């Protein structure tokens, strides 16, 4: 079954944060942590390597230490601000809360307890 985009996006963002907090972790350790294969972790790294902030010049991209990667070790050299928690402005936070409340009202009975807590 093909992986859904929201799950992959969550893993990609989680991967950046995880690697920022755990520099020098092996591909196998990351695979175990995220419950995916080592091959999937390497595909995720390939995707992240060409991801970043608008502009997409070399200094705008997420970067890894290529020498470490050749040894099976993941080490971020540039996170582009994606290593820490998401910081929302007041307007963004209010908009997100309003959208979540509307979604809860519309789909409340269809949502499980875990989804409602978010």
C-alpha cells in the first residue's frame, strides 16, 4: 500500500527534529525509531537534501554531512529552522485553532479520542 502524504510529511519533519537532537545516529537506529526500513530513511534523506526554505539556493536547503552518510551515520549540518518546535504567530495560532474547532464540530463523532486531543 502506498504511503499517504501526511504520514510521510510528519515523518520527514520529525526526522529533522530527531536528527537535530541526536547528531551522529546511524541509519538503522533512525529506521527503528520511526518504524521504517533503512532504505526508506535513505529515501527520506534524499528528499530532505533537496528541501528547504524559499529561494532554494544551497544555503536555503537542509544539509547533511555526506562523509558521515557514506559510513551509515546521519548528521545534519543545516536544519533551516526545522529542528525545533513550530513557532506560530498570534494570527496563525488563532486561525489554526478556529479551523480545528470547526473540524471538531463537523467531524466530532467520526473522530477518535486521540484526534480530538490534537
